[in-house]
C-alpha cells in the first residue's frame, strides 16, 4: 500500500516503473510522482497534526509502502526558531532559522538517508556506497548500520575530521581519496558492478529528494500551512532546494496550502570558492559547468558539479529567486557572530547564507519586512576546521581577576 | 502564575522562599516543590499529549511562571529507540536507548540549561558562570547567548576540543584550567562576589534538576505512562538521575502513573578511573569522598566530587538499584560496537553503561526479559579523543578493487 503513481525521468518526463531499484535515467535524476488526488481523500493536515513529530508523519507523501517499517533513528521535526536579535542587526523584522542540526547525526542529511535507506532495504539492497563531502557520509553510515547494511564511503582527504570519525564510528568501510567529491563519485560509479553496491549518491537514486522535501512540508506545517517570503538555502548537491520546491507544488495540488499562496523565492547560496550553480544562474544557463579548483571550508558546498543542476536552476528561476555567493573569509566570523547572537550553532554553509543575506538586505533585494527563513543545515561543531578556538589558559592557583574583567 | 509551593533544602528539609535567586542551602542543593494537587486539577496527560513536542510541554511541572517566555532553542522530545540487534547480542529482549544527542548542542545538558537559564533570566541575572567537564559548558554558552547573557566558563585543560570550540562559537568567556572540574568550580565560587556572576554549577542552583527531570517525564509518556524495569544512567554530577527519581515521585503523586507502579531500578554507572559514587555505594555510605587522581576519556564522568552525592545515593538505594564501574579500555570498543549495531552514535559515558550492562546480564543482576533503558547522553562526535579514526587513503587513479573486498 502506497500512493506512488510512477517514477519520472527529470530530463525528459519518461514514465518509469516504481518498485524496483533505480538510479539515473539518461544520466539524470528521477522524480517520484504520487496519486495526489487519492492522498487528498486519505489524509488531512488535521490528521498529520495528531501524529508523532517525525518526518514520517508525512507518510502518504513518502514512497515507502505504509505497511513497511522505515529505517529510522527517531528524526524529529526540527525547530523553526525566531531570531529577533540577529534580525535586528540585519535590519529584518521576521528572521527565522530552521535548525536542522538537531536531527540524528547532526545534519539535514538524515532526512535523505532515512528515506533512501528505507527504500533500499525494502528493495533488497544489502550493500550501499556513496561519495560525500562530509555529513552525508556520517548519515549514510548511521542509517546503513541501523538497517544492517554494509556501507562504503569515499570522501576527499580534507573532509572534516568529525565526518571521518563518524564513518568509522558506525562501522562503515570508509576511505579518504586524493580528489574532490566528483572524483569520489566516479569510484562509486566505477565499482558498482564489481562491488555489487547500490549507488546512494546525491540525486543518483530517487528517494533522498523525497526525504529532503520534508523540510518544505515541515516548514509549511510549522507556519500554519503558509510559507515565508524568502528561503536562504546553502546549495551543494541541491537535493533540499529541489525537494522543497517539489513539496510546495504537491502542497498546492493537495490544497493544504491555499491555491493563491505566493511561493517563497529561493536564494541559493554557494561559496565563492565553489559556485557552479551561481555561475550558470548568472549566465542564464540551465546546466552548470564543472567549477574548477573548488575550494571552501564549507565542506558541504564543495560540490563542483551537480547531476541535478538543471533541477536546481529550474526551481530557483521558477521561484523568482536567485543564486549568489558569500565570501570565504566571512565564514568563520559569521559562524561566531550568528551563533553568539542567537545561541544557535551556525555551520559554515549557513554562515555563507548570512553573508549573502546581509548584502541582499542592504541592496533591497530582500525587503526589511519580508519573512526570511535560513536553513542551518548541520551542527557547527562538526566543522572544527572552520573556526579556530584557542581558549585562554588559566592557572588555578593564580587567578588574575582583573584580567577576567573583574 | 506558577505551581511552585516552595524551595526546600535537600539536606535538612528547610522551607525556603521561591522567586529569588538561590544557590545552596547549608552547602547542599535545593529542591523545588510543587502544589501537585493543583497541577492534578489543572492539566491531564491528554492535555500534555496535544502540546508541541518539547520539554516545555510539562510546563506546570517546571518552575518558570506560565506567562514568562522560556529561553529555548527548540529542545524537542528525544527518541526512545528500540535496539533489537544489540539487545540480542547482550541477551536482552527489550533494550531501548533514549537518544539525548538530538537535543540542541548535542547533549542532555540542554535540558538543564533551558530551565536554569530561563529562571536566571526571569530573576534578573545578566552574567552567569560555571565549571564544566565538557557538554554543560557548550549548552550553557548557547542558552546564555540565546538569553543575551554574559557567560563565563572554566574547564579542565584536557576538555574535549569540541567543547572548547562550542564555548568560543557562542561567544562565551571561556578558559582552560590546569585542574579538574572541582578546581574549576572553586574559581566560580571564589569569583562570585568580585565578578558578580550567578553560579550555574551542577546542583548549585535549584533549576537544572527540574530541566533534567523531564527525561523521566518524557520516558514515562513515551511508554504510555508506564516505566521500564531498569535504567542505566552514566553518572557525573548526577543531576539527571536525581531529577528522574524526583519526576517519578511527582508522577506517582499526580496519579499520571499507576499507584502500584514498580519504579525502575537505577544502575548508576561510572568509569573505573573516576568512581566516587560507586565507592560510596559499595561502602554503604551516604556521602562520597573525593575520588583521587580522577582520569577517564569519558569526560562527563570526570567529576571526582558531587555536591549532590547523598541525593544520588539515596535515589539509587530507594530504587533498589546499584552503582557500578565500567572498564576504561572498553570505552572506545563499546562506542564503535554499539554505534555499529544500531546506528545510534554512542558517547563514551554511554559506552561505559554498555560495558556494565553486559556484565550485569551475564551475572543475572539484570533479567533477560526485563525492559532496559540506556541513556545516550551526548553526541559521539563531540568526543573525537575517545575513538581514534584513521581512515585508509585511496589513490583515485589507482583503485585496488580486490583490496576493497571486490
């Protein structure tokens, strides 16, 4: 029992069957399509509100059959936190942060992994592999462990040390590679036949996007089935942005948000050291070239080529939004500034968002009375490398109170 | 508007007034007491069930007046995760982990901090200070930032690097001290007058325990207002254990759990390198001596003396439980073994619990069909030092598939 009508090639609309393993179609990602009319008859927002606070409360809008137990680590709904102090500093009257750091393994990647690992398990997979710039590897390792699957992870050698730790902790077969995430992706692709693993790469299977779209469903529910004016979203592989846009279309068609709802404008944020989507957006192109010499401490943004580039760019443009870069040298300072202002641990990718947000408020692109939601996609302490923290040493036997400010 | 009847000195039952700043009474902690009869009339478990999934849903059982906004980072209810695979390995039919790592700042410390910082703010405090063995400092820094307060943190020089990072991230005035947590505590005490800070040390103000008791309230609610047979709890300062025992008494008196409920036996777990409570328990004493040369990689257990020692020991004994130590050299292996078995990132303190649990199942102290809840008190990646993770390097241009197991 499920509400999936079919799968659909995103590049050409080809109808594909549901219920068997799928990766790409014509080298491009695959959408999951639902019988939304049947879902409309089966469940209401009031029903959803009575369910446990987990992304699985949107069960009918997820591909896993209703009678199959998901592979879950108890991923709760993440809080949508008002940020009045930081808003005031930026000149915004309604600034909110959706804090994804409170998910299992400390990042938004868990949304995608609970969905795709659940589906892979249902479809008989026992060994998975993926490339990762950081948090996806930790999440995949955890969910694969939860599912009792073998997990191979390939990560750039300069991946944050915490992500390497996670892969080891959860018993994954994890490797450091002398390259970038796309080099790691090639290993996963090349090994598929010989190693017999299922490729869980971003957007290379249809279900991570379904898990990620719950960011959009939750946001709508938490705002009383309305949506904000603008969403700032740090964009690496782009699954979340694409997923949220899909969620908004489904909510419109379901009638769970009003037919005349003005959908949010997406501001897709990348780091100046790795900005393939911004480059393509600025050129007016639908596909992005590989970004040369990708380099940024915001490891989740170190994605020089995205297989879903056209889906990201389509969504940004359809939303009336834009793509923009933040400054590399602003990352550490913005992590500390935003975290100190509101007590929310801001990750480097989200720090880049704040750098762009400040600029766009100043130049009027974002209005001072617009409601703005910024996604904090991971726990800041997973990025020790991004913010050196050298604390002052004290001798317990000789405290200089004046030096402490006393 | 609140339901607090009075404060009460834990050592002698002295009635103390509510509504003003309080630290210790006769050098010992203070309980918060409620008009439970009025709470019984005002709210039911069914009302609670309809509220947002946050520890603030137990609002009537918390000290903050109902019309005062709490200082919150959206601390959700943490999942209670079945662990069938690990249970089977240990010979248990009903093993559950309560995963506190999904709270803000990645540890159970956020429960205490949202409560005590909310109360401190309400009572006019603008500067706080505390000693910390690790996660409490990160949580205090975050909640103080959220409240707009100044926060001083003193931590042993060998505190995990992630905790040092957090203190800096949230803008706290944080210092590394050449000593243990009790040495840090002395600095906080000595500086109180000169520095004008409010002392937020574990159990040295009355409200952290009220926040921590929500672990017990949530546990009961998640089990349909019943309780497990045994609770394994890693014990540093002991606030959580004491708080849960208090919660169970309050639930009994409210009638939210059945009058004849058999309360859980506490197994209070410490590391062999720092076990003051276990030592006192074994000797049959109510107060614990300072544990000499405290040393363990489970930094949250590196608490050689606890001001609430008698409260901890009273609760363990009243529950029919016990205190026991786990082996230092089992910590890393248990972190990886338990995390790999269930996909839950197990922290060092909880790894010690599993070491003790395995032993107590083998010797029959814990029955194979008893329901056992183990608290996972923090996110494993906050303890990089506890589990070295040296991943294998791969050359992207020369993959040896056979070496990968292909």
